[in-house]
């Protein structure tokens, strides 16, 4: 489970749940989910935005499996930043292309390292790490181009 920004940089991650658990359940049972639910994660208060009368709140944008909350909204069709972020990491770190046969601690450590490396490279050498056309985008009608 992860949160990323529009530049494919991970902001929050929850590593260690099993694939058989659905995303909504993982979020609800995680420290991240509890912090969001109890407003203790530190999401900033609503702020004014140029040209808009009422302050706009900050919130996460999640797949439709997640319920709508004041802190969780659903994306416009075609916006896939998190899937692209995972795709970038999978493409760059080939170990994620297959099952990692190891104790539970080893894949967790590998995933943590990949998240840190992804963020470091995205923030320091993005054009080489993720060249133009490497991630999904959309055409003028909003249809996904892969």
C-alpha cells in the first residue's frame, strides 16, 4: 500500500501485507489508515486557491475500491500515478518481476530499499530513470495510451 505524488515519488508506504488482502482492508488495518481516519497523519488544513472563493482541502486520490472520505477521493478517469510509480519500480528493479523466494523479512527489506532508491533517483536524476514515454499517459479524449 502506498501514496505517491504526481511526480512518481512515494510519500507513504505500508509494506508487509499479503497479496490476498484487498487494498481497502489493508488500508483500514494499517497505521496509515488509522492515522487518516483519526486525522493524525498531518494532512494540511484547507487553503485558499487562486480564483476559488472557498478554501480547498487536501486529500488523497485512491482507486474506487476505497470509500469516499473527506481525506479520500476517486480519480478522474485516466489518472494512474500510483500504478505508474509501481510500474517504474518494477521495470527498474527486475527482482519484482517474479516471486521472491525468501523469508518474509527479505522481500520487505528489498521493497523498502526500492522505495528509497526510487525516490532518490526521481528527485535527483529523473530524466534518465524515467524517460519520456516510459509511463502510461492519456490522449486528448482521456483514453489511456500504454
